């Protein structure tokens, strides 16, 4: 198991013997004079995973933007339909009013 420590802002790869690691060592990084040690293969794997995660987040942001654009278009269309229905409703009301007034007179 690798030991994680930070040394002058640079990552250094060091493989510790398997039998020298205690259970507590595997649970959290070991610090020694601000040094960080990690196995190079694991570091590269972490970088690959982080890159994939960033790409997935970017994809999700793009999709969310597209959905927001679609929603805005739909809302604009629904507003037009709502206005049209209100105009029709108003005209029907005017026709009914006119018919009932002329029928009484």
C-alpha cells in the first residue's frame, strides 16, 4: 500500500513494503515533513478518473443547458397558446353577451 504525503508541492512515488503497513496506514495518508508519497500507477489512475469525472460533469452541464433552452422555447410557445386561448375566450364571451343583449331587445 502506498503512503500519501506532500513534499514541497510535488508528488513523489514510493512503494512501501506490504508488511510494513499497519491497518491505520491504509485508512489515511501518512505525513512526514510535509511529504506526500503515492504509487505512480495509482496517481496516474486517479488523474485518469478525475479527467473522466470532469468530462462527465461538462457533458451534464451541456445537457442541462440544452434542456434549459428547450424549456425556454416551450415556455414561450405555451405563453403564445395561453394568450390565443384567452383571446378566443374573450371573443366567445363578447359573442354571448351580444346575442343575449340583442335577444332581450
